[in-house]
């Protein structure tokens, strides 16, 4: 660890890494969430730390344990995560890795009081949802740091991942199967870069995979 700080490939580099899902409040006790555990982002943070990086870890809703030796910043909702990431980038950033599963929609309004089923008067309850800000897309014009995104897909993985890479102005995107990646301890991914390269990583523990991904991403800092 101490040796990595001085001599690792990421020595002197600042990384901002988001991990976990988000919770979008419905009322004081309920939220809309997803299956992300934080394991992939935490693995990347640990690997970056071991490579000598100064890691700001933006943590959403996560069930896994964040690694020691990284700075932990908690941000439960998509809006809180956006603010935390902007703040972290202001403080200096060589690379942003968005491993978090950020909600795409949130309730239009959050009820002040717990919603009572007896007061709904009907068999059904409708929630009106509105778009959250796409954090990565909002940073499209911001330069000076490497941007890595993730793409969680259930079908047409390559086409959707390539479209996100371009639309969000990323250096690279890590494409994975949303059915098996979220909440699991292992993962298989394909990385696509802006300049048309691709790398396949076989299914393995997220901790191992994270080390290989960090080695690859480190090379993006030098080109
Ligand atoms: N992302 C983000 N802000 C959002 C939603 C997603 O920054 N509000 C980021 C994710 O962290 C990820 C990348 O964008 O790095 C792709 O997320 P994904 O959910 O796969 O794609 P979306 O663009 O949200 O499209 P969709 O969910 O419809 O496939
Ligand atoms: Ca999404």
C-alpha cells in the first residue's frame, strides 16, 4: 500500500469513482432503488488505491463495504450524487469512473408524510416520475480528465454501449449484462474506447476484474 502511493502507476493521480445505486424518495420511509451493491465501484477504488491514486469514492445506496484508504462521500439520490461529483471534480480530478447505477427517474414530489393505504381509496396507486439529470452527459463539455462510464444492458449490448460512449463524450465505456452484473460478486465485461478499440474480460471476481480495469484505464492517462 505505502509502496503503491509512491511508485504505483497512479501515484500522484486523483480519481473520482462513483459506486452503488441511488435511492429516490417517495415519502419519508420509501424509495425507488435498484440492485447495485457497490461491489464493482469499491473494487475499482481499492485497485486504484493500491496503484497509488488519491481516491474520492462517491457512495450511493450500497450493501458492500467501501475500501479503507479512500475518501468516502455519501450521496443517496441522483441529485445528491451529481452535486458530490461536481464538488469532487472541482477539487481536482485526473479520472472520473462512473460505476454507480444512477436512477433515471425520480418521483416528481416527495410526500411530507407517510402515504397511507387507507387514504388512497382505490386498489391502485400511481406515482408520477420525472427524469433525473444524466450526470455523465452533463459533464460532456468538461475536459482535462479521463471519463469512464459503465453500460448496463439486457440486450443489444454493443450497439447501446457504443451509443452511450459517443452521446456522453467518454474515453471508454465498460459494457456489462444488467441481468448478471448488478448485485453479483463476479462480472464479465467488454470495454470499448473512443478510438474504436475493444477489450474482453472473462467472468471473474469483481475484485480481480477491477485490478485489470484499473491497469487498462491507467494507460488512458498517458495517451
Ligand atoms: N449515468 C449518469 N447519470 C444518470 C444515469 C446514468 O451519470 N442519471 C451514468 C452511469 O453511471 C453509467 C452510464 O451513465 O456510467 C450509463 O448508465 P446506463 O444506465 O447504462 O445508461 P443510461 O444512459 O442511463 O441509459 P439506459 O438506462 O436507458 O440504458
Ligand atoms: Ca440508466
